[in-house]
């Protein structure tokens, strides 16, 4: 019987994950049953939110089980099918296990067309990444032409798309990133109006004020922590903060000591709302249609950091927390 390699969660990380928290195993591939497909993994998405699923804490999605496979967004090729909706040679996207080859039920699998966009794009700008940016900004940020949009984690997968959508919608867009090279990329490749390198900035409150002289109307928050605290001193009346992620504190082992947000929100009649992309499932088709249209019109651009090889998946994931990615981090198997 044919075997496949799998990556399991070996132990729950304390602080930053290490390679010791992952375990490679080999197992037999079960026989294909009616309605199922046999899939060969082609691209694997690694995302910061997976860190939360490695902890045994209540959240919007079940935690990974120790000793069981990790899963994330994956593009796979159909090797064999016992389902009328899928044929051998089709490419699909879905939440699948970190396995080289696997048998899967077809619930939640979507066909993707490699002729319309590179396969990896369906994990990024035409997948959850793009939808997170588009729906978070439009549904919660409610941007208006002429306003100022500030994006943290702006050189990452979601942030870089948020900024571009902001420009399409007529906003002034400022991005926060961790290197001068990334700040240059934001301005030259993605059309941001200005950028801040938080690693070389001593006073973030002042830097944000200088880059956003008219204040911040919409803040798309991908990082949390001290950067987001500095933004509070620059928000405008009726501003909207979109809480998308908090990578700055995901690996903290103690509750962070932070300033109270309430006085800032009350004083400015400001709103702050978190979300997960599943909240807007009914709007996903429309969102993907709009993103694809902008992509075809050359109004949207994206960048990827692609690692090679199934065995490199854990390291690629850990590198997210060191800022070693530009745009979407994907592993090509």
C-alpha cells in the first residue's frame, strides 16, 4: 500500500514555536471510498493565525490536537476521483492536512483554474488573504474617498492588498513595515503614499503624526502591541479600527501590559472591531469576483515568498514571526 508523509503537532509551543513542536510521520494512504478524491499537495499556505490553533485555548476555531496532523489552506491536484464533481487532473483549494498525499471528502473543496491565475494566487490574493483584506476594509473600515488609511504589517500578505484596495477607493494610504526595503516596496510596487519603518523609528506616535498629517480615519491592524497603541494617539473623530491580527503578541507567554483603549475611543467617538473571514462567508463569491476583476485590470499586484519542499513547511511558518516574508508565504511541494 502507498504511504505518505505527514506533519503533526508534536507539542503545544511555549512562546515562539520551534522545530521540536513538529513531528514528521509516515502512514498508509487509505483506500478511496465513494464520494472521495485522492489529492496530491502542490502549495501549502502558512499563516500567523495557525499559532493560535496550536494553543489549547477557546477561540473561533478548534485547536489542533497534539499528535494529529496540522491543516491549513492548500492547493492540490486530483490524482483519482470517486466523485462526479471532480476529475483526475483538476486542481482544488481547501482546508487540508499537511500531507504530501491524502484522501479527502469534497465538502469545502473548490476547483481553481490554473489558466486564469497562478495556482499559488488562490491561497493569497484570490483566496482567504484577498478576502480578508477586501471584506475587512470595506465591511468594517467603511472607507470614504479622501480619508487616510493606515495599515500595520503592510508588507505582509493581507496588509499589502489592503493598501492597494485603499488606493483604488481613493484613500491616502500609509503603511508600517519592518525594513527600509519593505517600505520602498510598499511605495514603488503597491502605490502606498508613505511608509514607516518601525524598527528604525524611536517615536512611533510622532512618526505616525508626520506621515498622517490629517490624522487616521481607518486603521487596519494586523499586529497589535505597541505599534497599535501609538496609532491611538493619532485617530480622528469617528475613526474605524479594523482588528485583523495581532502577530506582535501571539507568542507572548504572559498577558501584555497595554494602555487602555477606551478613553481614545470615547473621546473620538471611534469604533474598533475584530473579525474573522468566516463572519462574511455569504460575501465571499462577490469578493473573489471583485478581486479577480481588479487583478485583470492590473489595479492589484501581489508578491509572494515561496519556499520549496514539503519538509520546509514548519520553518516557513516560524519565519513569519521573524518578518522573513514579503507578501504571502507559500510552500511549493
